[in-house]
C-alpha cells in the first residue's frame, strides 16, 4: 500500500460493464521525501512519482492524501465479483505525520 495525493479526475468514454458509474481519480504516489513536501505545503517537487489512475468509491477530492492498494489487492474488496482495476482508494487520510 502506498500514499498518493489526488491531482485530478479521469473520465472514461468506454469501460468494462462492471465499472459503469465508477469514479476515477488521478493520483501521484509519494515517497518519504514527497510526504515531507506535502506536510510543508509544497504541491510540487522531489518525491513525487508518475501519476496513476485510481478507482475511488470513498469520495476523495483534489489535494487529498489517500492510501492506495494496488495489483491483486485492489480487486479483492469486490469479490466474488472482481473488477478489472489496478489501483483502489482504500482510505482517505486526515493527517500524515512524517518524522
């Protein structure tokens, strides 16, 4: 599981039938250095990886920090009716303290 910051939304014109009505977000996974930058109020800088598309059903918005589950674990919450997703918003984080 990684921590990512939401930087935007994504809209699909065609999708798998099991994903109709889903909300998709664009998030940037953060390293330790990136988390320190967010804590200091910087939205750009080192410690920010390439953006990924994330399935969200929790209501995360622009600038929020979320816990992202990836790979097979991302599809696990939907069992036994699995969805073809690679990243899932598992939690919206209220606060992150970096030491």
